[in-house]
């Protein structure tokens, strides 16, 4: 028999999903560029204050960058949710978003690394972050002929997760969930010489404590461990949003040298911090990254 205590939670999740789908459905009636700008504005000006995102951004910036000027903090409070809103509606926009991602220039050695690994029958681990729009990078590399398997954690809201999974599946397959079955399928994919992309910049329960913006943060070693286990290049890739707010550059960095999981993960984190410092408003500063 269902737990009665779960009914209020499920009701709240249902209503949240209803509101989200109403907004997305309305936005999708607009031309692509207009819908992306509109949802960015709506997230920044309406949703973020209601959801407390603005307070969390301020707290994270005060924790890590206490000397940031007040006017820059105010800009970040608006710009970060704007990017997040754009990323959300882009993922739900399907073909128009994918076409833009396919046209994005790919900079750095990434394509060459992927081509060489494919020629040698070796797997590749792509590590990315909640920065710009990581699905732009996935769509771009799929367009260039690589089968990119995405590893993701299902959303807590089952109603939202259902259509979110459909949206990211439409961009490309296969997808592997953070579960025993998902891990088994991902391992099988890697053993076959496949490519897996993992978003690895959130708080990791039981993770290694290492600095991010000078403050201790629990960080997952999984990407480095997988790269070492399968002898795979560990390739950082990011979907950088261009100044027009609509187009992208797919930034691929030099592979992380193989050593040990801690050293490799520290380099991933250091490189990400460098990139974020260059484009501060493109990282999702709403995350509770520093829980230590």
C-alpha cells in the first residue's frame, strides 16, 4: 500500500512538473531565438528569485570570491540563471538546437584524439561540467561521427525526469543512468571501444576533498578511475556559449595525463576553474558545491 506520507511530496512534484511544462510548452510556440531569450529572461528575473537561486549564487560567491565587487555579484545573480534557462529550453528544443550545435566550431585537439582512439579501437572518457550547455558539445561530437554515450543521474522529480529523459535522448543515444544497470551498460560500451561523456562538477558524497576556487569540495574520482581502468584518454570538453547567447564553441582540451585518480581529478578541477574564471556567468553557481 502506498505510503500516505509520500502523497504531499508527489503532489508537489506533479504541480512543479505541470508549471514547468506549461512554461516550456508556451515558449516552444515562439521562434527558436525568441524562446531561448525569453526563457533566459524568465529564469533570471522571475524563477531565480522565487526559487532562491539568487541567494544561493550570492552565498557561493561570498564563500569563494569574497572580494568580488558588488556590481559584479549583482550581474552574476542575473546572468547565471539566464544561461541556465537558455540551456534548459535549448535541450527541449530538439532539432533547432542540434543544428546550431552541429555548426559550432570545435577548438582544441578533441576531434583528433577521438579519431585516433577510434582507429585504435580504444574507448574515450569525456569529462564535462554544468557550464554553458554541455548538450551542445554532445550534439556536436555526434554530428562529427562519434557515438557519444551520456552518463546521467535521473532527476528526483519522476514526472520531470520522464520528459527530460526523452529530451536528452532525442539529442543522441546511448544514455546510461546512474544505477547498477546503467553502470553495467556503460562498462560494456567502453569495452567495445565506445565514448562516454560524464558531467563531473557537483558535490560527490564520499568524494575526494580537493580545492575548487580555493575552498574544499568533495569531488568524484570516477572519470579518472574509468580512464585508468580502460586505458582510455580522459578528454575535457565544454560547450561554451558565445557572446550572442545563442551559438556555441566546443572547447576541447588536451587529454589529462594518466597518473593516479587523485592527481588526474585535481587537474580536471584546476582546468575547469581556469575556464570558469574566464567565463564566470556560464558555470551553474546555484549548485551546493561546497558542503565540506
